[in-house]
C-alpha cells in the first residue's frame, strides 16, 4: 500500500493548521482509513500530536537540512503501509531559508518536489470576501505548487461563511471546509510552542472532539479525493543519515528530555542498534549496559529543581562519562553544565560535566537553521563531518566555562556564527539540534 498525499498549508503560523490537521487525522482514523502524517521543517511537538491522532510515528521532512535522497526515502517511508498521508506545513507555506530553490525548508518545496496538492487553511477572523484575494495570491505564486482547495477557519456566523466561501469559489477554488470559531478547541501553549502531547491531559478526549468537528464541518471525502500519489524521485544512492552513536544507546526520555527526531531512532534501529530509555526525572541513571548516552532537548528549565535533586541520575551520568561518550542537545546540553537558572532566577546545580552555566531568567531567543562542522569526534559524527540542523531556545549562556568548542556554525545564508558547544573528555554538547549529515561535496548554501 502506498499512500496518496496532500499538504496542509497556510499564509502564516497561528492560522489553525495543527488543530485542523489533527481534526482530519482523528476523523480519518475513526473511519478506518490507514492514515499517516508528517511535518515539514524542524519541529518536535506537532509530530507527537500527529502520532497520537494516527497511532503511527510522524516523520519530519525538511528540504533544507535533508539531502534529496534522504527526503525521498523518508517520504516513501511515511507513505508506506498507508492509504492517506497528510503533511502539515510549518509557518507560512512559502516561508523558509534564503537558499537554493527546492532547498529552503518551506512546505512549498515539498508540494513541488513530491507533486502534492495544497489544501490552504485561512483564518478568516476579521475578514470576509478579502479572503479570496489572499487565496488568489497563493495560486500560481511558485511553479509546481498547486493550491487545490481551501479550508476556512474561525468563522463567526453563517453570514460570515457565505461571504468568504462565495468569493473564494468565484476565483475557481473549492471550499472543502468551514470551521466555526471555538476557543475550546485551542491547544495549550508554552514558550517553544504547544504543550507536549505527553503532558496534555485528556488528549484522547480532545482528539475525539476534533474528529467530531471535522465530521461536521469538513468534507472529508472531498479532502481524500484531492490527494495524489507521491511523485518522489527514487534515491540514486544511500541517503546520508546521522551515524549511530553506539551499538546500545542510553536515551533520556521524560517530560524534561523528549526532543529527538523519529528519523534518527528509525535509522539507528535499522542499523541494528538497541535503544534503552531511562527517565532522569524518576532519578534513573543511564543503564550501565549501554555504550553511549544521549540527552535530548526538552524543557529542563521547567524541571531544574527535580533534576538537581535526582542524585542517582547525576552520579550515574558522571560515572558513565568516565569511560563512555555522553552527548547533550539543547536542553541536554544545559543539564551537562554547572548550573541552570530557572525563570524565577533560582540557580540549580546541574551535572557539572561541562563548565558552562545557563539561564532561562535572562531570556534571549535563538532561532534558525544551522550548518555545523564538527571540531572533534562526538556521538554526532567524526571530526570534520558537516551536519545540518537548527537552534530554537530562549535560554542563554551566562558563564562560558573553559571547555573546547564542539562545532563551528554558520547560518542558512552561510554567515559565520563562530564556534559553539563544548567538549571535555567523553562529554560533548551544544544548543545545536542535528537533523542530517550533509553529503560530501554538497555546497553549504544549497
């Protein structure tokens, strides 16, 4: 079975893409459709909601960070054993990095590259017929990107619906759904986006309510009929993936450590690796049977006191690091440092495996794609390896420490950002999240 697919896009973040995507995923699953989901761009939180709605993993498809061969492989994997694949675009449909066409990280790249139609979600609160002008601007804006239908969101009344829908129909676009404004459908948020799916109380009840909304207000048969087979090119060679950091990987996973991309876990398991999960918030140390420890990103700033009090975890991690590699990404990197200052300005002792200290009280947003060259061997790869990824954090370093840096960074436009991260003995870490190894010889500006 190979799924037909479509992309849910919008003019901007906050248009309701995630809510309506979840509503349709839950409704199709209720109907017995073998449904899968994916997310364009770097995002840990939305795919976890997708997975809850579909009962299957949701992969990230990132046209900037991933080489075409890897993108084709992952898209094919997402479509395998399914009837329908819904890809949720990040931000606005055409938003991405200033990079080569097709490699900008935009949802539009996937629409053109995979030959999939776009179902455009329009938040029409505060407008009516003007929504047609917005939709018209998307039609024909970029070669290969087909706007095949529209979903209207946050309608105030039947009159509001009629005015917007009739104007859009007149420009030749079908309106496949009209969803009323309902604040009860809003998903709770925090500083990095939605509250994690694992923390959402009564998530299944929420998904049932969203499925009811989709059944009542979206023409699901028409949405399914819109979908097309993926036109992904066949990979011409092996896709470059993040090499397994070890044969048996100790992976921290709980409410403080949850941000790891499903495609990494998929690739590592495919390579024959075992992944042993442990929970620092439950004061669990990394299993001694493992040969490498990975601390993902997440929300350690919300659990700094509990992490500081988790003595078995801290002592076990320090013992592990005397003989085996330990790597921390973003939140994991913060926990590897000396101290973490929470939002109230209270300082908590961390593991002290690296010399820096971080603060969430003195916030500064760091957001963007990153091109990294490794300055030493680490669980991300060998010295000199180039890796594409991203940063998204509000915490900042308040004490740099004296550790050697781990990576040399450039942004998506190739601007030099200097060195970052730290390494000491077997321990490495950085705010940088790795998405994919860059193929040999590929330009960093691609």
